[in-house]
């Protein structure tokens, strides 16, 4: 068989292989773009809270936090049986260097019973205040309340309170504070989104403790959190 005949025979297969590789690359890029959109939205949400004059306690105490969990959009819906859910990113402060790292991707899900007609969309920011809370979030999933205590943060220009809890949470819905009760919420690691963003299989400890994964697309978020947390 001549080399020319062999190449002619292989050409359709090579074209098919190239098309498959291009399709897979496009799919990966699309997935990553969705994750990047979430990171960008998380940064916007973070800055919204940091600029809000009603968030004095949050702004004064973020420097004490071991991590920040940010959900740009939490949807609450239902009538008799309902719930809320969304996606979030977690950034943490390395205990040794003081450097902020991440993010790791998570999902939020809460089921509830009771009259709650309609749909509400909120943005949420939660400070991780204790080692217990941080270690819980490093596992595959955690149920807030039983596994790590959570409380709504103080709101108001002159808010001064000693909040003793594992997690301090803030949420806003069109400027209305409160909105989402995180007690009973299951926070689970989103393994596929972590893999898509970092282009390799990684766990939450890989990202947040061992720091073996980095994506420049998160640099602005990390920088903004670092600057805010540096203001004690």
C-alpha cells in the first residue's frame, strides 16, 4: 500500500478526530466561561456588601474571618413546599501566610415547608469565623445548623454586637436585608465546576489548603477580599 493511498484513507478519520477535539475544547471553554461568570458575579456581590453603609459590622469584622462564602444569586421559590438554592464560591485565608486563596465552588440547597408563595432572588455573603466551620466546608457537604452554627449578621450603620457563631451570614433581596435563612442549608462541593475551572480534578482541600490549583480569572476577587480583610 503506497503512502499516498494510506494518507487518503486516513484523511476522513483525521478530520473526524480533529472535529471531535475542537468540540470538546469548545465545551470545556463554555463550561469555564460559566464558572468565570460566577466568579465575576461573586466579586460584584462582595463589593456591593463592602460599599453598603448598612454593613458596618461586616466591614469591621471581615478581617477576623477565616473564609468568605459568596453566592451572587440564591433563588427562593415555592407555595406550600418550597426551598432555596444557588451556587457559591469560597475563598479562605491561609493560616500560615495570611494570603487569601481560592475559590472553590459549591452548591446551596434548602428545603422548607410553610406558606411562601412567589419567587425571591437574593445575594448572600457569609463569613466563616471558626476552624470548625472551615473544616466542615472542606468536606464534601455540610448541613448548616447541625454541623456548623449560623446566624444572621447585625445590620445598621451603628451595629455593634458580639456574634458568637461559626458562620455569620448576610443576604439582600432588592435592598431588603434578611431574605434567606441558611439554617438547614446543605452546602456541597461542586466537583465538576472545580474541575472545569482549574482544568483538572481537584478537591476543596487541594484548592484551599494545599493550594495546588490556581486560575488567574480569580485574581480580582482574591485581591478585593484581601484588601477589605486588611482593614481591621
